[in-house]
């Protein structure tokens, strides 16, 4: 999900489904206390917390079993 905000620090294309996502640094205390330094735009106004690296992203996702940390492989990561 591409969301044009002034505070975005980049966007990435994930490998499995070829989707694009923008991301920015978070200032949300709960996420920072757990080591999740980024907010990733996933759809509309929804975000997920995670860590975006050069070749992968670790993202907290809602699943049938609750919240789990998923590793997404990145096709490309564009840092502004």
C-alpha cells in the first residue's frame, strides 16, 4: 500500500505477491519498547509495526491464531 506522507522513510516491494508498502519510523512507545522501529502501511489507514531491513521485513500480523511475527522477503527496498 503506497501512502504518501511527508514522514515516510521509504517503500518496499515484497517478493511473494509483488505488493508495495510505504513505511516510516514510529514514535509509538509500545512498539519501540519491543524493538519494532517502523510503521508499515498495509491498507487504507491500517498500519503494522515491524522492522524493515535491506532484504527482508519482520512485521507483526493478525492471523487466525492471533498476532504473529512474519518475515517478508523483499524484492526491492527504496530508502528516501
